[in-house]
């Protein structure tokens, strides 16, 4: 049964990775259609709220979380808010593929958090993966330094650090709250926080709300981002954490930058130089090494359980 759950978790995470691979592309398309960072963030999460609420209603669960979980949920929501703002700024300042590749330092940060917070052994394979990931990040930055936004890289790496923390916070909360309840709470708090800032900016800023500058196709991009990526990307990732844990979740999502790179090439014509490609491959290799090993172990356990 445990091996079946891990199998299921890997499949769910593959779907999550592909969905999240669309995020940077849709964000770029929203920016080019007239959205600002604050407008996009507040509206994206706002449109996801009814979907999360409907899922909870169908499951017969309360919309409000237990009071004893309020403090850890607020800490998680703060992390999610800071992380998504950093990522959106990175996508605004960098090509979509490079932003996501730098963001993919988060599996390395997740492994380090595992070592520091849980005092668990990383093992030889994860240590090698950390070294390879560090080398890939250095090479990626060095090969892109001439025309690259330094602050874009900083935002992407900060977002990666916050994402690693989010995975551990989620892993601790899931035994006590459903995935839909957790995602509804973080979406609601993000909507309120960014929406308040957007309202103040629109009322007192010189450019107003700026909604009239958004094209019709831009609204469709935002709806796809909010209704599809926010809802199903978060739900599948949260369920994946439940089945395989925070570390393996961060490692199995290597399909995300591949999906982003393919879409960025097709839609924007983004190309990576040879050294950028090598740096990106090293980062993904660092992600893949422990994930493949974990997947082989799960296959072996499944075979022993069902055929022995």
C-alpha cells in the first residue's frame, strides 16, 4: 500500500510539474498584455478562491481551518506571499526559462533544510546532487552575466529559498489539514494582502489601477493562470507532498523547467546559449539523481509487495 501511494504521488507530481511549467509563460503573456505585478497577483489568487471553496464544499469540509492551526498557517501564507512576489519580479526581469532555472535551486535548499532542521543524513547521492546544482547555478550565472539582471537573479534565488521552506511547512501541516483547505487559506491571505496594496496603489498612485490598459486576451491569460495553474498546480503539488514528502517532491518536479523552456522557445523564441544550456542541464541533473534513485526504490518495493 505504501509503494502504491508513492507511485500515485510520483504521477500526481508529474502533472503538477507540467502545469507549473506553464506559469512563467502565462505570467510573461499577462505582463505583455498590460498587467502589473500587483494587479496580476491579486486577481490571479482571487479567481481561484471560488474553485477551492467548491472543492471543499463537495468534500463536506469546513471553509475555515481549525483555530489551533492559525499561527502555522499564517506563517505559511507569509512565506507563500513573499515567495510568489519574488518569483513574479524575477520573471519580469529575466527571460522565463532563466528565471525558472535559477528558481530550481530550491531542491538544493530543501535538502539543506532537511539536514539542518531534521538533523537527518543527506547521503552521498544528495551531497553529489548539491555540488552539481551549485556548479550549474554558478555556470548559468557566469554564462549569462553580460546581459542579465542581477536583481532578477536575486529575486529568483530568494523565491527558491522560500519555496524550500514552504515545502517543509506544508509537509508538517498536511497530517492536520486537507490540501484544499490549506490552499484556500493561502490563496485568501495572498489575495487580501496583495489586493490591499493594489487598492492603495491604485487610489493614491499617479497611474491609478491601470486595468484599462489590459487587453481582452490578457484577461484570458489571467483566468488560465488563476483557475488552472493556481488551483490544480497547488492541489497536485500538495497531494504529492502528502504521498512522497517534501524532499522528494522538490526533486521530482524537474519537468517544470523543461516544460517552461519548450513553451518559451515556441512562444517567445527564447534560446539558451551553449554554456547556459550546460548550466541548466547540471541543475536538472542534480534534481534528477536522487529522484530517480527514490523512484527505483519505490518500484522495487512495489514489485516485492505484489509479486513475492
